């Protein structure tokens, strides 16, 4: 299945699930979509016990999708765009140091806290999982997405500064998380004798400059050019 078909399928399902949530369930949109998607997936799995071929068809569709390409170059860009679209730059500038600390130190701290917690939990369960793999798992879930939290904050009338801090952190944490993940992945590779995965301070700094700083600068330039083009018509 090509990218166009994937996009069309996702938009169709999202529209259908949003209608069901709005019409009957009436949960916050993101939470409602998550719940309906889970139930839909369980329904597809359960259909195989009734002799239906929905699960096999779904597996074939998923197997034809390049998830790395779809997620990193498709969904992630759309999510970041949607998140940045409603951020007030003046408010973000006022909270820049808090956002910077949360998106850098916060991501690294979250990686290690989750990693060590998972390591102790696996040990308690009798599973011999190396610490580096637990840290790798921690880096995967460290960059949180606050869509559901922001909708709740708006509904309870939380201070605008708090909303800006959370939304701003979510825009910049992905670049730091990618660097942390790739650094830890490099340690995993070097631990298995892969000399090409050996790391140095220079390579880590280059990676950070490319993924975090470079991505932000490039996005700002493209956004500014687009803004000027729209303002001229």
C-alpha cells in the first residue's frame, strides 16, 4: 500500500471514529479516538474466531506500510505542525528557559528514571533484561505528547503560562529524544562488536546539532517563508 492510500485510509477511519465519538460517546476527541481505535482493533482480532478474514487483511495492509517512513516523515511532521499552530510565540518566549530545561534535562531525566524503574521491575519479575535496553525503552517514551492534557487544561481554565510550558516542551523534546535514543542505540551496537556504532563526543554533538538545532532552524525558515508568501496574497 502506497503512502496516498495509507493517508486516505487513516483520514477515513479518523473521520468515522470522530463522528461516533461526537455523536454517542462524547469523550474528549483524542481520548475518544484512542478508545474507539482500541475497540476496533480488538474487534478485528476477535473476528478471526468467527471465521472472518478481517485480521489477515489488516495484517497484510500493515505489512505493506513502511512505518519508519510513515511515522518519521509523515505523521510526526503533521503532529508537530498541529501542535505549533496554536502556540503563542510571545508567550513561548516568556517561558523559553523553562521550556528549554524541560525539553532537554527533562527528557534525559525521564529516560533514566523510566529505564531504571523498568530494570528493577523486570528484575523483580525474574526477567534478565540488560539495563541498556531498559534505558532504550525509556528514551522511546520520554518525549510525551500533551494533546489530551492540553484539552483538559483548557476545560478547567488553567493558567495560560502552564499551557504554554507544556505545549512548548512537546514541540522541542522530540529532537533531544532522537539524539538520546541514537546514542543509547550506539552503545547497544558497540556492545555487540559493531565498530561502526562506536560513539564519540563529536559525533553526539553533531547528531544533536543536526536533529535538534538544525531541525528547529530549518522549520523556522520554512515557516517564515510560508508566512511571507501567504501575507503577500
